[in-house]
């Protein structure tokens, strides 16, 4: 959602655009090539191999920035690439690591995999997260020296960095959400109980983006209140502005349902109350059961002798919701409402943190014919794109992980091809950071 308008946040006005959902692509840096070099120094005979390792590719890191309240920084720039690691050098000098790319986001941003929609990370639970890991640097030829192979003329290329297509989705971190039809007085209520200064006018959809304010109910007690743009019938199906902003009440622990009981817009308060709750339930069944306080607003506009307020209270209270009579414009009944909200918040669980449910897809294996296989100084070297992707997920310190790699190589026919090329029991095979002897 992208609505160009002033953004009011905690009482400060920031001229910007409110952006709360964007798709980006990120690419971590590739690892640097290992070096092939030999030590040469006067009076030092047979110095041996001293090629250094390649540098690690830079990571793409997501970091929470408390000063941000929108994803505006991603409105125009959508592709982010970290730098590659530098190649290794002689004298056992490792290449320089690639520089990381830091993506700053507001707290409460969800990172989703574009293809599956699965949650990779909820940035309300972490301040820093590595979204794409840089590739490991290749080994220099210093690693391949043995008593029988004293001058290895080969090194390893670096592994590729991770590539991701990610959806950034901002869900505001607010304790209490104000919901209700347009022009029922939500923005006015927010402005008089907090430091926020939302735009207030006498026409529908004055509020074009969520506004946040801090409500203080004591010296050491406060809560964050969010004014969600007016929801109308059909909002859960995309009508009006509500569909775009309903996500921002997903985390709210408590809802304050503001209803115009005076009928100043020619609407029926009871019908409005039922219609909004129906839209919330249709958008997310969990919202229907969210704790809710009903604020009967504009009580000061009721004509003498009207039974509208009494009828409304009777109807709502029978459904189990507490009702507070207020007039946001006249500053009536606000202390009772905010104190009731604070008291209810003390009994409710903390703000929702979404668990990551993203599962990395299985690497699509190629065939042995897709790999470059050669023998250098008695060592079999295997290289290829799909093998690099497979190796990047292998923990070589773990036995089961190594056996998984061995099984996949057999399934792809790699060993069969190598045996046809002359591979024999006891020969050394080198893959990425692993060097092992082959036995059929």
C-alpha cells in the first residue's frame, strides 16, 4: 500500500509516503577464489604451496531501526547485492571478505518468501537477521599439500552467495487498535488521549494510513494506540481502505470499537457494530474473538429524550462487551475508557510474535554430466552449479550431513561417471571444503 500523505508518528509530523508492503530481491556475495601460489624466497629451497583462501562473500542483513515507521526506503530501490569476497593471494594471505549490505526496517516487519508466502522471520522478535548468507571462500592450494603431493597446482573456487525474493510486510506493533466506520471519531479520540496529531476533517476516509500514539495512564504505565483507517462493509474483500490496513490490527491485543451512537451520519449504530465485527471475522477468524471494548462516541450530540444510547448499550452488553459512553470532541468519558483499556491489557498476553514457518526447498539435483570433473596431482576435483548449491547447505562437521552429500552424489550418478573415468578405491576426492578417500 502506498498513499502519499503526511505521516504523523508519536506526535511528530514527517512528510513522506506510507509504504507497508514491498517485494525485494537480495543477493549475497560470492566467495573468492582460492589462490595457487608457491613460496619463493632466497636461500629457502622448496618453499612449498602458500596460496591463501578466498574471502567470504558479504551477507544481506535485515536490521530493525526504531526511528522508522514505514517501508518507504524500499519504494524505489528493490534490488540489493552484497559484494563478493576477494581472491586469495600468495604468502598464505586470505582475500578480503565482501562487505555486508544492511537493510533497515521498522520493528514489526515480517519477512516472507515470495514464492510460498511462508514467514522467514518476524522482525519484532529479533533486531538483526541474516537474510542471505554470503558464499564461503575457496581454499588455496596450501590446504592440499600432503607428504606425497607436495606441489598441488590447484585451488578451490568460492561458493555462490544466497539469492532470495522476499516480501517485506509491516504489521504495526500496537497494544490497542481503534476500529470502526469512517467519521465515527477514531482520529479525534487518538489525538486527545495521546501525543499524536492525525489529520481530522468532516469527510469519509480523512485518515489514509495508520497513525500511532502513546497513551499514558500513570507515571510508569502506558500503551500504544493505533488508529486504523476506516473499515467499511466489504473491506475484507478489498473494498475501501480497510483491506489494505486490516493487517495492522493483527498484533493488537485489544480492540476499541468506536461507534457513533448519535447517528450523525444517518447510520444505525447497532447495524454498524455488527457490520464491523462481521468484516473482522471474515478477514481473520481470530479477530472475532479478540478482546474488545466498545466506545459509544458522540454522546453529546444525542437529542433530548433519545433512546438510541440505551438501546445500543443493551444490545452490545448482551453480547458480552463493555460499553463506555464518551465524546472525544468534548473530552468526556475518556479517562474511564483509557483506564479500562490499561486494566484489561494487564491481563492479556504480550503482542503476537509470528513463528517462522519457512522451509528451504530441496536443492534440485542435476546429473553427473552437468559437473566438471578432472584429476589434478592425484586428486579428483568436482565442480558445478547444482553441486555448489548442495554443498552450501552441508555442515561438514556433522556426520549425517556428510552422509547426505554422499548419498546425493550417488543418486546423481557422479561416482559411476568417475569410475568410468578411472576412479579407484583409495583415490582422493575433493569437494568444496571436504577431501575424502573413495571406497566403493
